[in-house]
C-alpha cells in the first residue's frame, strides 16, 4: 500500500518534490501525493504542478495519523522559513520521511535524517551525515565523514569535502567547494562559486575564492 504524502508549501519547489516522488514511484510504487498545504488564500482550491492545494498549514494537525509530510520550501529566500513552519505545525519529525531521488548515489554507511530531500545526481560519501530537514540539490557531493546539520541547504554543484561540517540552517551557494575539515557556522550563508578554505563563524555572510567574511547574514534564530 502506498504511503500517503502531503506537501508543505505550494511554491516552485513543489514541482521539484513532485518530480522526485514520481521518480521514486517509477522504481517501486511508494507514495501517494494527497495534496499540498499553503497559507496563500489565492492558491487554496487550485492545483499547482498537478497537485491540489487542499488547505492552509493549520489543516495539517487535523489530518489522519497515517499521513506523512514533506517540505516544498527551500529557495534562497524561503529556506530559513522551514524551521519556523515545522515548529508551527507541531507534528513529530518522524512523520517526515526522507525523500531521495533514485539517481542519487548514497553510500551504505551514510546516514540521513527525517525530512531530508536528496536530488538527482547527489552523492553522499562514506560516513557522511545529513541532519533532519537538510537538502542536497542536484549534482552536489558530500565527502567521507562530512556533516550537514539540520535545516541546512546545499544547493547544486557543491562539493563538501572530507570531515567538513555545515552548520544548522546554513545556506551554501551553487558551485561552492568547502575544503577538508572546514566548519561553516550555523545560520551562515556562502555565496555562489566560493572556495571555503577557513572556518566561517555563525551568522556570517562569506564569499569569494578563497572566501572571506563580508558581513552578517540577516537571519533570525
């Protein structure tokens, strides 16, 4: 029997989630997408990417216990909202399965937390770890024993080399390389095309090759 899945958010990311779920189901029928939830009144009662928007976020608490959830919130502008939305929902994180594209390369010794999203072409090396609700986008790679903490976002074509740590809620821009043993602080943001060769503190905005801190990331914990 297929697992019933509700998508949180009806933005462009919904179509990406729909595509990953479709690819999973092509291998083996696994999920049935019931609908999406979004607080935008203009979207409710419509269909986005073929998925019906069945209510606001508050509706999640009234859904049956067998319903599972996945976030479709994760752009550069909305990535930091996921933590606040998760808290608002009040739903146990065990009801958020990891959604992993069949064309991702996942080492048998890697570990993946609840609510993670792994896109096609992503590679998770031996001993790597994805914290709950983290995202690894298309064609990005995590080296051996690297760690991505919860709610962090690794965008496309990123290399996170061996033993590097990406902090909670950090955002790593496309085509960035984080060198071995480097720590990128929580709530930090790394600009596109950077080479991170030294540790980045919490809440920092850094970019360049080699990267340097150019300011503070405007975030709220």
